[in-house]
C-alpha cells in the first residue's frame, strides 16, 4: 500500500511549490481588491449611475418644459 501511495504522490511537486502558488494567488486577489476599491473611491460624480439617472430626468423635464412653452 505504501508503494502505491509513493507512486501516486511521486508525481506531485514539492510542498514549496504549493505554498508559492497560494502566495501568488493571495497577492493577485489583494491587487484585484485594491484596484476595485480605488476605482470606486476615485470615481468622478458624473460616472456614477445615480447621477446619470438624475441628469437624464432633468434633461427630460427641461425638454418637456420647452415643448409646453
């Protein structure tokens, strides 16, 4: 049984490779989180969806008032 396990586990790379891979994955996820956070924080007011909806509504109201005059 031990020989079978050795044969199966012999194809796996050393443990340091797995630890390095996990470290790189954590680093990638951290940079992704930082990027999303900075994108959200530095978003200009006109880029926000709520402000775009308000602007469209104001434009429609202005157009309606011009048509009625």
